[in-house]
C-alpha cells in the first residue's frame, strides 16, 4: 500500500511538471526551459541530502549517471513534444511507452502478481491508452513529428526509471543527485553549443523552475516506491500521470476531454484499487 501511494504521488507530480514544462516550452526554445528546470531539480535533491542521506558507491555513480543522461533526453523531448501539442494526446502516448519497458524489466527480474494484480496491471495499461483517446470532432491531430518525439520521450523516461531502480537500495538520494548533476551538465552544454539557435525569447523562469522542482519530487517518490514495491506495478501507476496533465490542459487551455479519456480515468481508478490488493 505504501508503494502504491508513493507511486500515485509520483504520478501526480509528473503530470503537473509536464504541464508546466510544456507551457514554458511554448514561450521560448525548449532548451531555455530545460536549462532552468534541470538545475532547479538538482537543488531540491541537494536540499534533501541531509535528511534522506546519500552514498556514492561505484554502482550508484554509474546508474545515477545513466539515469541523468536519459533524463536530459526526456526533458528536452517531452517538453518539445508538449509544446507542439496537443497535450491531451501526446502526453499519454509518452506515458504508455514509458510504462512498457519497466514492466518488462520487472517481470524478467522475477516479480510476480496475485490474481488482483493480474487484472489490475493490464487494466492500468489500458487506462493509459484510453486517456490518450483524444481524437474526435474538433480534436487536433498530432503531426508525425510530434508523435515521433512522443515515442522518443517515452523511451527516455522508461530508461531513466529503470536505471534509477537498478541503483543500490541503500544509496539514499545519491542516484538522484548524480543523475540531476549529469542532466544539468548535459543540458547546459547543449544550450552553450546551440546558443545562437535558441532565439531571443526569454524563458518562463517561474514555470520552468516549478516544473523542475515537481519533476524532482516525482523522481524521489518513484524511487521510494520502487524500493518498497514491485517495479512492474509502480511503473504502471506512475505512468498514469497524463491524467493530471489532461485535466490541467482542460482547465487551463480549454483542451477537450473526450468520452474515451473519461472512461480511461475511471479504468485507472479501478486498476489502482485492484493493485492495492496485491
């Protein structure tokens, strides 16, 4: 139950972070947004260090660095994807892709599910698909480029989560600190190399920084959930984050929420209830 609640918190934080990051990337080049978001995320991890502890064994450094490289790619691809829009279609696409790989890894590593979990897990995956059902009359259709970016973002997110899970369980927030340091360095280097292409627009500082802080909170909650529960279950629950993005896009941007998405939200609630019984 604790792992489930942590995963739900991670999902909510990810959904809010993605919405704010996508808005920030609409106001300026995506790298300008990421350059602010990544260091803001690192700051949160450093502030948590004295309270949650951290160790930096070779395995922690290796897996943390790998997660950071994947995180940098995920930041840029996801925010660019959401900037192109529509958010209520593309965000769930990334979520579905990001859920499949961790689920596979968890099952390969020997995780098993009870009867309720065997029903709840595929239902949760179906819920992610249903939440992405944004097509219909008056609904904007994503371009091929946007869909490719969404698939790439989902793969990068999946790798980030798997790498974090592989870090030693007694490493505290060590892998998060290493990962955020690496992702910040990568994004700052990329921004420096592409400085002339970033355009004159100033980034949305508050939106970008808040997105980074929320992303850091989401990563921490996911790490704690994965350490106390099964990766397959935690990854799918975390992947329900588009629900938050979709609802925020509906409330703030007036993007339409279709019947299929509402059914998906209901299916997600049932799936979470079933998984809570495992």
